[in-house]
C-alpha cells in the first residue's frame, strides 16, 4: 500500500514549486536544505513519479504541476480545519510575531493590545516596531508573521487586507495665518513650510501623494523622526504638518497650542490601514479574523 504524503512533504512540494530553488524553499519552510531535499525525494519515491526536473534550474514536471495544484488544495483544507477548531475556542493557538510602523504603534496598539492578548493568551505575542521597508524585509524573510501597515505602499508579493481609512488632517499653530481662512486648499499648502517625517517613514510619501504634492514644490525646512516631534515644531511656528486622524484621536495635540483643520479637496485625503502577510500563508484566515477585530475596535 502506498504511503500517504505527509503535511510537511506537501508544504515542501509547494514551497519548491514557488521558489524553484532548494535553498530558498528550505528557508521559507524553516528547515535545512538537506531536510527539504530528503522530503521531496521521499515524496517522489512514495508516489512513484518525478515531480521536479533538477538542473541549473528547478522545474516542475507536467505531473508535478498537477500534483502541486492538488497539494495546495489539501493544505488549504487542512488549514481551514485548524482555523475552524481555533474559532470554536475563540482563541488563536500559534505564536504571533507582529510588526507595526511607528506612525500607527503608539496610537492604535493601546486600543488593541488587550484584545490581542486575550486572543493569543495560550501562545506568545511578539511585537516589533520599525520602519516600513525594514518590516517588509523581515516579513519576506519569515522573521515576522503579519504587519499592521499603512497604504499606499509597494507590497508586491504580499497579501494585504484593508481595515479602515485614516484621514490626514492639517496641524498648525493657533496663531498661524491659515487659521483665519474658512477653507484651506492644497494650493495654500504650497506657500507654506511643510514639516515631514524623514525618509523611510511611509507617511511622508503618503502625505505628499494624498495632497498631489512633490517635494520640489515645497519648502521643507526640517525633518523629524516622530509625529510628536512634528507637533512640537508646529507649535513653535517652524511650519505646518499633516497628521493621521488616529494620532489626533489619541490626543497627540492635547495641551498644546496646535490646531487641527480639514483640507478642502474634491476627495478625501487619507491613508489605508491594513494587515500584510506573505502570500500562501497558512494563517491567512486567522489574520483576516484579526483584522476584523482590530477594525471593530478602532471604528467603534
């Protein structure tokens, strides 16, 4: 009687089909290259077929392509079974390595951490705050499981799940000349000193793109590493800045001489808050559930 393929062997098959490289596939599966190679050889021997052509490039054979498609279906069904079991307990059972960008972490984490601890109380929750490019790099290397992120941003090769819109608003000092205007337009901003976060922060580019502005069109006297620093620069009349609404809701301007104003445009100026994970992650269903929970807490 033929030995049935193991879950691990099916994972090896799908990983090698995706990466077409034994070393890269082994890294994606968190095993050594020899372990993955042995698993593929055993799978081919048990099935009595050749799944891959080995040469300068690793290629699927015709039967390998068909079995790889079926293997993904089997793995998806197994993952769905596990997800259903976890839902019945109202908890997630696996450890979670969670990345979050600095323009979200201090404003949203206090609202969602307790909920996340409840959902992951039978496992470990690791949180890393870092800049967008660094987090995506760690996610791609398998060092993180999911990111709490802001779009638009180049997330090619990853899965995204949008949670809610976070409007961008204008922050200026109480005695700034623009406070006398009934409506503040994009054209008004081009005449001002705009304070932005330094390169590497996705909010910098999102602010410029949302307002259809280019760095060369603006006077940018200073750059900061945090939104709190930007607010302090604003109240000292160094310039004006754009803040995400979630930061304002978290009272970032409380007890300061800063004022918040809407920018008059034909469309809403905002960024999209989203979860990002690796494509074909077996935990996609779990992350979608987590995203809905986070969205519910913030929007409520």
